[in-house]
C-alpha cells in the first residue's frame, strides 16, 4: 500500500510511488489524444503511466515526458481528476492548447510544465518554434 504524504496545505494525498514513461509512435496514442504530443493516466495498479510521441529528435520526446510528468503529479496532488482534464479538452476541440484557456482547471499546472519544457529546450540550444512545429505527421 502506498504511503500517505501531506502537501503544502497538510491535506493527506495518496502518493504516486511508481511511474512508467514511454516514447511511442504517434499512431499509438490513446484515442482522445491522437493529435497530441503526450498523455498520462494512473492505471488500476496505481502506476502513473506517461506517454510521449516519438520525434525525429529524441530530446523533443523527453521534453514532452518532462511536461506530462510535472503536470500529472501536480494535478494529482491538487485533486484535479483525469476526467475533469479530458472533459475540458473535449469541450474545447477547436483550441490547439486548451490548457492555456481561462477557466481551465489545470491551467496553472500546464503553464508551469510548459515553462520548464521551454527552459529545457532553450538550454539545449533549440528554438521553441522549431520544437513546437516538429510534431510528427
């Protein structure tokens, strides 16, 4: 049984103690995220599953894993369910990145994750626009 931890508000939350990250071909993403770069969920065994699409430049896939991991654990800690995230995304099909919209339940989590993704990209000498436009077709 996973241990209990306390967050900054001393509210007990179930700890995520195992994480499985994989880089997969774009066509293998879950149906709801076939056009996306990454995905995450907690499986029936309590393991955080994270997927990122395979890019020609392998570092780009790792930037996505970084983003998805940080967003997932912070949403989990704050009680933002995957159902709420998926519903928000489904309700905004015309937006390329619904995590930036006002009212998004995971907006601050998404924005911090993207900030760190941008920093990693810049530190490695990649232009953000080059990265942002490099999703495999």
